[in-house]
C-alpha cells in the first residue's frame, strides 16, 4: 500500500462497502447513471404528453405519434414495425408510450420500484433498438451519428441491464423504504 | 422619391452588403429556450369585421397557430366574400354572425381580430377585453386619444394580450433594416426623416348595398354610402393621417426610438370635391425631441413618388421604399456606393419582401437571407397573427402593444387636429 494515495484511489479504494459489495464510488456512479437514464425517459415521456403544445419560442408543436417513427423503421424487423404504424393499434401505442416512458423515468429518477423501472426501460429500449437496427453502416436520416449494429439505444439498453443487475434501488432511492419486503423478488 | 433604376440597384446592393451577417431575429433569453413546451392547440379565434382588411387577415391565418371559429360583420356581402375566400383556399366553413356580441356569447373563443371602422375600435375592443378575449386590433389604435386610453386601461385590467396591427414590424425588410442598420448606428445622427404616401386616384369606393332594403342606421351609419366609404367621413375616420400616415409614424418611432412632441399640419379637399369630409391632400411636420423633424405628405393627385420612409443621417440615408425595398446610400451623393465596410456575402438578390409580399417559414438565419427570400407574397400579416397567438400561448411579447400604438395614434390624431385648425398642436 503506497504511503500517499491519489484522489481517485482515496475515493474508490477505501472499502466503504454499501450493502452489496460496491464501493462508494461505484455506488455513486450507478445512482448517477440511473438518474441520468431516468431523466432521459422522464423528459421524453413528459414532452410527448405535453403535445399538442407550443415551444417557448412560440412555435406550435403537433400532437405526438409514434407512427412516423415506425413507418420509417429499418433493419430486419422493419416490416413488423411498419405494419404496426398503419394499424388500428396506433391509438393505444400513442397513449401507452408517453405514459410508459414517464413512469419508467419517475421510477429510475426516484429509485422507486427501480427494478420494475429497469425492466420497463429494457423493454422500451429493446423495442426502439429492434425497430431501427443499424445495418447499413452509413449515417441515417434523423440520427446524429454513424452506427453499425450498435446504436445508442443498444448502449443505453446495456446500461440499464447493468443497473438492473446492481439493484441500485437498494443503494439510494425510495426503494429503501421497502427494504426487506418482497416487492421485487430478485431485489432481496 | 424618384430614383433611377441604377440608383435603386445601388441602394439595394448597399443595403444587402450592410446587413450581411446580421441575425434575422433578435435572440431570445436562454431561459425561454431552456424550458419545455406549453400545452395547448391553436388559438380559438373570431374575426370582427370582414371587410377588405379583415379578409386579408383571415387569409393570412396559419391554421397551425389559430383556428378561426367565427366571423361577424354587419354587411352580409362582406361575409359572403369572406366565404368565397375560404372556399378558394379549401378552408372549412366558418359560422357567421351579424352582431359581435352574439359571437362572443355563442362561441368558445380565446381571441378576436378586430377590423372594424376606426371610430368603433374602442367600443368593440374594450368589451372584448373585458369578456376575457385577447385582441388583435387593426391600426390605427382608436379614433381619439380617449379611446386609446380606454383600450390601454382595459388591457391592463383584463391582463389580456392586445396588439395593434402595424405589420411593418413583421416585414423581413423592415426587421433587417432595424437590426442591421438602425441598431448598428450606421446612419449616424438622424435629424430629418421624410414620409410620403402619394397616390393618383379616388379613395371613394364604388359599391352597392347588399340588398335593396338594407339599412345600416342602427349601427350609426345613416346610409350605406357612409358605411361603405367610412374613411371619407370624419365621424368615423381620421383620414389620410390615420390610414396611411400612422404606418410611417409608427415605423419611425420604432426605428428612431422616439415619439413626436408636436405637429404642424395642413390639409384640404383639393381634387375630389364630392361631398367627402376627409382631406385628399395632407401635409405635416412632426417635431421629435433632440433636433429631429419628420415631414409627411399624402396626396391623391400624383403617384410618381409612391410611398416611402426616408431617414437622413449624418453618415448615410436609409429609404424604405414602397414597403418592399430598403435602399442605403452613403452620405455624399445619391446613388453613390456606401462606404460601410462589410463582407459581401449576400449579393445580388432583389429585395421584394414586405407585409404584402410575405413568406418566412422556415426563418432564414440572417437578415440578408430573410430579405432575399422575399419575392413571394406576404408573410408579414401571417407572422403578425402568429406572433399574436404565440403571445397568448407562451407570453412572447407582441411587437406593437398599446403603448407603442398609442404614441403613433396620438401623433396622427394631433396632425388631423392641426390640419383642421391650421395650428401647431402639442402632442
């Protein structure tokens, strides 16, 4: 053990274990990650729920619908999603997605039933990924980067898998109020 | 303003060079951009007064911003012509009313556009505000200063948006001139401005009553002629000063950030001695503070100068010509190239943007680009109505609220008084 430690070493090496074998730095990082993913979901849901609406700059924004996104699906599962875009189920989809995103976002932000929140986030992200699997390797319309197989949706999906595996609700969040209960069986 | 084509081309080129790189829009606060959306659909709108100007406004409504639910006018022929316009634009039919109070009572409206004869502005606008409606009222603000004051007080009491329709504020070429020339002080000290609106024709309109027994007397018009040609009678109108001059005075007040303190004026019916009361030739000298004097003339016997606002500065002259062109000349010789040092990134395109030659979607990022897009017809009215709707929904300020409109109205009302009394009137 060296006589002096770097700031990172002081933060991370000290075995301040938080319940399930994570150091303080690991715990903080996991909760920050969960909060960031949660905010992403929450604002996506909130924005869609606010439509039709107006931007603060005074431009009207039409009611939100997933139909446009689904109609330009790409990748191997595109036919399925494109078919959905023109189906009668869109009415349900357009209501369910904003509400679902908002609930997932609140769950992850608050650490409330966070395993359920992670599960919901994984379902959403898997659907988003599958509806537009990048297979062309060239920039796609509406995307800010260039992807091959791995898109930002997939990266965020993996990140949520990590959160799910670490059960971050037991580190910080309202889940602590239910500590010891069996509200989420794998969370014990 | 008689200029050769070469001089106009030079002036246009100078102007475009001078405004190159100027942002087309004043930036809004970061706080506005950092906040999320506001819930709500198009503003539910009614139109009071479906005459010529009312129909122009109706045609300019962007359905993404406003949903026009009802129209009203005391002249059935005007309503029929409004319907024709709706059919032509493939718009949905709109319910009609004769009395605006009935429309307010039966329709779920958030706002009204008021385009009735000048004398009725205050009597219509004030109850609308008191009924909780936002109001976009055609210019001039009111027939007298008391009317302006009543409207201002009603707006303050109700907390509703009121805008007076001076659409130069929404014209790409005027915005470019303001942002790129006036705000950057490229004119130097301006001690003189000249406004002219010259036409060669009769203001009197030919028209027939909508039906043989039509009687508008219950609305204050003894005959259909008084209703149809209300601009020619002093009971309803303030004549050329209000209908034309107030555009100039309002634009000058905006550009120069000042308001006139006194006015001398003259006017008479020189050509069309047909029983009208409104002068067909008027002249005025508006005295602004800090050594600025503006002259205005409006005549109906010669159109060679057409209409313009010219601002004469110690460094340069800016001419807003026919609402559609902006010309810039270096001080030292009309038609000479300007010495303003600018990068020449916006060459060439003729400036033809004006409130009657609209179209600003999507908005160009620079003033020069905005001006250069202007060959198409009239986004200024559309922009005016859209901004009014945005003010209702998200609180974005309107360009011409009651304070600004009251200043120009007071000046033009005073000019009318000065012309009638042949005196200098303090404003």
